[in-house]
C-alpha cells in the first residue's frame, strides 16, 4: 500500500471516530449548557426568560421588563464557556403582545423499589428527558419518558427542582409527585414518617421559591407529613406559630439557627462544593442571625454519605464546609469567628443502606459557642 493511500485511510478513520464522539456526547453537552444558561437566568432573577439549547447555541425566549434586562442576560449567557451564541427572541416586545403560555405541570411516578421513575407532563421549553438525566438525581435514579411536552411558561427552580422531584419520587413505594407553578403534591400508599421526612429534605431547598408542599395519604401520626408552606425568607418579624424567636442570647441564637437548618438544608451541586442557587437565601438568613449574635464562635461541619471513597468524601466535606464559611464571611460575618471542618462519612445520623438515610447523612451542621477573646 502506498504511503499516500495509507495516510488517506487513516484520516478517514479518524474522521469517523470524531463524528461518533460528537454524536455520543452532543446531547449531554447541550443539556449541560442549557442548565448553565438557566442558572445564569436564575442569578439575574430573569423569571421572564425561557431557555432552550440547540447544540452550543442558546435561545432566550420571553418578554423582558426592559431592553437592558434582556441584553444583560444575553451577555451573561454568551460568556458561559462552551456557548457559541446567545440570541434573544421577542425580548423587546410589550407584555400585552405576549400569548399566555400553557400551564406547566410535571409528574414523576414510581411503581415499586427497583423500578424506573416515569416522568410526564408539560415542561418549560428546552427541558426534556436528556436534561433530567444530565442533572443526575443523587440516588442514581433510572428515568423513563412517559410523555413530556414543552411549554413557554416559566417554572421556578427548573431544572434543578425537576431533578429533585424525580429523585424524591424514587423514594416512594408506589405513588407520584406532581409539580405545578404553585404546588408540589406527593401522594402514595406507604408514605410513612421516614419516607415523608426524606422527601421533605430533598424538596425543602425549593420551598423558599413559594411552592406549597402537600403530602396526600401520609400517616397523620407523623407531623412532618402535613402540608407545609415556607416563606421566601425567615426573619425576626415572621408571625405565627412557626415564627423564629428573636432572643439574641446564645440559646436564642442556637434555636433560630437550628430552626432554619431543620426547615431548609444547605445544598450543593452533585459531587461538588458549589452551592446551589436556591440555598443562598437560606445562607443570607443565617448570616443575618449570626451577625445579630456577635459574641459567638461558629463551627461549620460538613458531612457526606458513605458512597464513594472515604478519602474523597472527607475532602468533599471539608470543601463544602469551607464554601459555607466563605459565603457567610462575604456576607458580613466576621471571618475570625468561623471555623470549618469536614468529617466525611464518619458521623452518620442514619443508615447509609437506604436512600432516606443517605439523604439525612449529607448535611452541613453549624454550631455556636461563646467566643473566648484571646
């Protein structure tokens, strides 16, 4: 065989390999870029925007409140690594010109342990099965498409909320979770206290967005199974039986802090120390409480479940604790008051053999003590 012929055959084989790689990885890349663009929209509080990805090109649809808001979001998305272009459709149109979008509704059902979670319903444009799979619910849930349709309506917290609902549905032994713009409704035949608690823990970071969590068919002997609505923020001015006390003594500060963490856990991206956007409102409330208790020393401890290597879990827990400490320091809490530590999987509070137990073990604990001045 002549050298030129061999070279041409080699180049053709390489081209085939490259085409196959692109076809295999393109859907995941597209889903990842759409998720990053959606996060950028959430960070700018651009509830009007609906994000869709076409390969590496991002399309922003919606009615911006003004031209500057549309241009800012377009620039932010265009700066995301990997995005080739970001285009704004109807960004300058008046609200009266817009057609009311269909109401989004997402349902995740689970028949039995070991079965896949079946998802169906109307979702914001650009979010489909591939994006739910890319968001990878924390317990390795197998997802099947039972019929997903697109709508231009906005769903707060998507796509992370959709992944959380899918992961929470996998905890049901027969039942479903339905998500609309106002409610998250959980129904099932065996919705006992432990299952209800684990589902609440998965969904609680999103309740601050204004959703109402309703448990249907839960064991009424467990108070955690009752319907719950959480305010967007919690402060000393909250009223009602669940109001957090305003006592600035050490005991009062501990009580307020414990109440916040019990209602809304601090959450991170899967396998990462990057804080989820929906945890920032909680950390803002925590920072406010800690600044009102300036004589206390703060210890932040990160915990993981037992999956993965113990050494990696230890490092991850340390990084997550440090991320919380950094956020609080950046928001006005004296850094000299803060100590961070990670213990990995060494201090579980539940059985790591179950999904519910692992969910409880993945946590951030914040403890307060009287500070001794040096």
